[in-house]
C-alpha cells in the first residue's frame, strides 16, 4: 500500500474517490463509520445509492447535502470535491471530502448556501465555486466559460399562472440544466434570496479548449431551455437570453467574469432574447467603462456630486401649480453631467439605488417642506420615484416614517411613484411593501403607465391613488387618432377607479388642450419648465406666484 493510500484510508475525514459518472471507486474507514455501511457495500455503488434522490444529481456542485445511513437515517454534511486528473496509471476521478454537520449547524439559516426552490447554489456560493474553478484553470493552463441565462418574459408566467407554478418552472429548469452538465460543472441561481424574481441562472464549465467550445455549450443550453415543458398541466414554451464569458489562461476575478457574462446576456436580451451572445472586445470595453462608472457612482454621495432637480406639476382645471417631481441628476467634476439613462439603470442593477434613493427622498422632502413654508398658498406636494430594489428594501417603511417625522411634512404631501412592471413582477411582495406605506398616509402612484405589461387588474388590487401617463402617448396627441382613443379610455378608466391621472412630457398647447378635453387631472412637461436645480426652481415659483398676484 502506497503512502498516499495509507493516508487516505486512515484519514479522520470521511473521503471517497468517485468516477465522473458517479460510481464510488474507493472509500475510507471514516466514511464507512459515518454512514454505518460496510466497505464492500459502498464500493462500486453510485452516489444515488447513498444520497437523498434530489441531492444525488448535484452532489458535487454544492456543499450541503444529505447522506443516507444503513438504518435509513439521514446525515447532513458539507461535501467538497477535488478533480484528480488522469495519469498513465489512473483515469480522471474526484476526491470527495465529507464533513458532518451538527444539529445547530443544520438549523442555522445563516449557513444555508442553497436556493430553497431549486436546491442550487445561490449567488454567493456560485461566486465561491467560480473562484475555485478559476484557480484550477490557472494551474492547468486551461480555459473556462461562464454562462448567464435569463428566462425571457418569465414575469408573465408568474402573472398568468401564479408564483407557485413559477417556482416549479424554475425547479424544472434547474433540473434540466443539471442533467446536461458534467460532474465538474457548476450551476447556480443568481437571483436566489433577492426580492425581485430570480429567473437568472449561471453555469461555469471548466477545461475549455477555445471559444468555439463555449459556443457549442451555449447552443446546447439554448436547446435545453427551449424543450417543451409541462408543469401542472400547463404546457410552456420557454426561451432564454444567454451571455457567455470565456476566461482563457488569464488572471481574473470571479466577479469580473460573472459581470462580463451578465453584460453579454443583457446584449442578447436587447437583441430580442431567445439566443446567446459571446462577450467580445467591444463589450469588454463597455463593461470596463461600466465598472468605472459604477465605482464613481458608489462615491458620488460622499463627494457631493448628486443633485435633485425639480419639475412643476400643474392641475389642469385650475391651471395652477400643485406639486413638484424630484428627479436625480449626477454631475461629475471631471466629465460634467451624466445622463440619467446611463447611471440610473446602473444604480438599480448594482443595488446602489437603495442608498441613493434614500438620499434623494430625504433631500426632496426636506426641500419641498421649505417651499411649502415659503409658498403656503400653493400647498405643494412632492413626487419621488421608487425602484423595485427600494420597494424590496426592508428598511423602506422606517425610512419614509423617519423622513415624515424629521421634516414634519404632511404624509399626503408625499407621493411615491412605482413603475407598473415592478407591481406586476411580484404582486404579493409589492402589496406587502405598499400597504404599510399607504397606512402612513402617503400617496402611491403608478409611473410610466402604458409601457409595461399593462395588466389592468393590478389597478384595483393595489392601494393606489393615481397613475402617470407615459409621455410616449402624450407626444402623439393631435396626430394619432388611435393614441387619442387610448388616452381618453385610460383617463376614463382611472376616474372610474377613483384614481387621478398625471400626463408626463407635455410640450405643446395642442397636447395640453386635448388632455383638458379628456378630463386629465394633472400634467407636467417642458411646456411649463424643464427640471431645474433648487435655486432656479424657487425663482420659477416666485415668478409664477408674482404673475398670479393681482
């Protein structure tokens, strides 16, 4: 017996040598003792014989698993695997090391690295596994590829069939992906644990020869997702937007590779989905720029680079200013203003929007309170946008409560705007977040109405006070009869549901006149003023009050 064999046999850590197809080649005495099974029973059996059924398929790609003792009892354990490469005297195989968990460790939610719906590694664990894979690739001078798969229009599955069916769909997709992976590959669910729908999966495949190999795998995943799927008698046709990032013999971080794959995935989605995009040099340059922008944005508050601009909201039947909308702006000293369309989606993707949004709310409500004192005859309200991530923040209710208390502003003077897409994607959680806010007395409005899924049922389900008609509809007033019919119908529907309507983006007297004929309640746009910084907006208010004073 070689020294290596002796060390394996007498190790206190339970261990096994496993063939790529899952057959146990050798076990040590510690594993026999842990499972209370004789060696000859374990050797030549398969992983499926000693693990809970759903665990066997993903034993090597996750850490916490359940093993079966001879008496049928279950042993919870952490399992790690190491690839042992083929030599002239042995075939490629895996070394498994098993660490039993105490009852306290099993109960501890803080240590659970798995998504409860699919059983896959969550984002944190996947990044951990990717880090190990990158280290192995560097040692062996081989490449690897990371694939990010986002299910197209998955929100519609949740909306039409319910979240329970949606969860089962995710579980089926996870199983399909695992079935078509090698033992050395890892699949995870990136959205697991977050508030927004987790329909993003990620896969890392090792030992790639070149980018062509990655393309073959991407085509395989595309085919796997597109296969007919029946869940609870519902036949579904799924597609996915797939981003591919290849790391070939170069040092890089797991976070960088994953971001690269996500950037490619978004490019695939922007091209209509149902396909894959391989990350290229141009995309790499865009990602580098994006990372630099994100890094600068993360320090924008402390550097005093963020500003809140304000645009007036007028009541049409009285032609009077009644409110302002707070709009975030970013002014970088070295390069000047950054377009909101460039940095706000970045803030939302990176979760910076939570801290930035909190700053905007405090600043906007504080400023509005000052103007309410200086111009009491106007009774100004202030509208602040909420992103999906903010709505899912457990501290949101406390934030709004603190802002109302600190400024002593009337709750009804604060209007929170949420896009309809956020409401539809996870209605139950949206309701759970909005109801306590409504109980505070603040107003709740749907922003950009008409550009999302437009499932009108949510208008009666949520505690809403109004909606804001997207400016894409307003721009066609006076030139498109169909759009005018839609706008008229939306206003009528909103009023029937006791909702007010704000028209965004009003620029011409023609648009204003048609909105007035349709009975629109409020409007905002360049017809009156562009968004202005506080000093200029305050002067605009002074001029407005002066012009109306007899």
